[in-house]
């Protein structure tokens, strides 16, 4: 019998959100990131307005994305090109242990920085 592992569930990271659509928005995810799980912390590239997993430091061509501003709400595949996706981008509380960070966010100092960036976007990490 094959063992299967369940990935992050859509919306599982969310504790609370504002009424209506005040906490969510539709954004464009940049292509070539593979499949991103719900709870992935994102930043917006200033050059093209597309979102990528928010790295710990500025990356050439993706300046601006190092500032975390949103969290992916549903699992999304970016292999076939840029794709629209639903994110939580303000007026929300989220579960810290269900957030997924870029591989470069690899220690407590960098994780704390991402939490502060999300707080500036009115997303409280609990």
C-alpha cells in the first residue's frame, strides 16, 4: 500500500479575517516557482508587480519581494506561467506554525523579520 502525505490545507493558516473581502485579494504569482502551498509568505516584485516567495534579502530582478506583504491562501501551481491566486494581504490573524517561508529565511532572526513585515501589512502572526 502506498503512503501519501497530505500537504498544507487551503486556508488552514488563517485564524481570523475582516468581513467581506477586506483581508483578501487576487494577485499574480510569477512563473517558475513550482507548486506553492497555502500559507506561503509572499512579496511583490516592484519591476513587474508579480509575487514570489519572499526571500530573506533583495534579489536581482525581484527587488521589493524581500518585504513580505501577503500569504497564499490556496495551493497554486506556477509551472505553466504566471497565474492568478488568492492571498490574505491585511486585517487578519494567522498561525505562525503553518506559515511557509522561502528557503533563504532559515533562522529565527529572519523569521522574526518576516513576522514584522507581515505586521506592517496588518497581518498578525500568532
